[in-house]
C-alpha cells in the first residue's frame, strides 16, 4: 500500500475538503488555480505538452492507472475560472479511482506557534505531538 499522505497548506486542505465532499451542500467555488496548487502540493507535475493536464508522482506508477495523465482543465478555461460542483465530483472520482486518494491523505501543515516572549531573540516553540488525523468519509 502506497503512503499517499502529504502535508498541505490550510487553503489547499480547504480545497481538498470541497473536492472530496460527499454532498454539493458541502462544496464551494474552487478555482482551477486552487485545484492546481493542491495537486502540486501532493507532487503532481505539469504535463510538458498537454495544457490543463498533470502527471502523477512516481509513487503511483505501480497502480492500475498510475501512469495516466490527469486532465484537470479539459476545456482550457482560464485558471481563475470556478469549477462547477459536477466538475468537483468528477475530479473526486478520478482521484479516488486512479490514485486511491482520499481526504485523510491531505494533512494540513502546522502553523508555528511560539511561547511568550521570555527571550524575544530566541523564542521557544510550543511542543507538538504531530497532526491529528480524522477519519472523514
């Protein structure tokens, strides 16, 4: 089993939450640029010749469709265009069936929190035990 977990920023995690939502009421307007940023965060790379397509990372190459190119913008819309809820649901289906990705594979990065200014030149970070993983399905 491939470890698909990757650290993403808070905004990339919110995009993943919208893409992997189970109901349209839980989705919101995600732009193609935000989707592309999320895909780059999980190590997809732009296809060298096909516009609106990304290549999966090497960790997927042994999967059934692990070398297939993912079209995130098949109609060549501008990157600022918002995805429809139907397009988000289709992207969810593609990411799940081709690459076995799910929302729990996206781990938001921790924002550094610092303790009080005992020494402003050398602040002490607040101890942290790692990310909390929720089983959201």
